[in-house]
C-alpha cells in the first residue's frame, strides 16, 4: 500500500517521495517567469526583491477562496508576505499611502 501525505497544495507519495502538483497549481518555472515579468519588484512595498528573499504570495489568499494558479500569484519579500497575512490587496496597497 502506498501512503499519501498532504502538505499545503501538494501530495507527497511514499516511498519514492515523488512530488505531484495539482492540475491547477503553479510550478516553479512559472513563478520565476512571473518574477521576471514584474522585474523582481514587490507589489506590497514597491522595492526590488533579492532572489534569496523572494516569497510566493497569493493575491487572493487560499483561505479566502483564492487559487494556487499563476494568475493569483505575485512575488513579494518574505517579510511583506508575512505582514500581509490574509488582508486584501486593496488593504495592503493602502499601507503605502498611510
């Protein structure tokens, strides 16, 4: 019998530990392309993101019904992503003018 462990939006299949992505999920190469598309600029603070500090942010959080699809994902700094938590984009962008 093959056991399955659910972690985040991925299924890890034992014993080979093969990573299987859900059909609607974003892969790493798509995420890197998105980073290039936005010139590695964090949409929250509007500053450049060092490649070792990048974080994948769901524009509409998964908890609020957002999808794990590239159209719902933008790169952010890890700290900005952590601060955003489950706030809406409108709320987050209002922080810039505060």
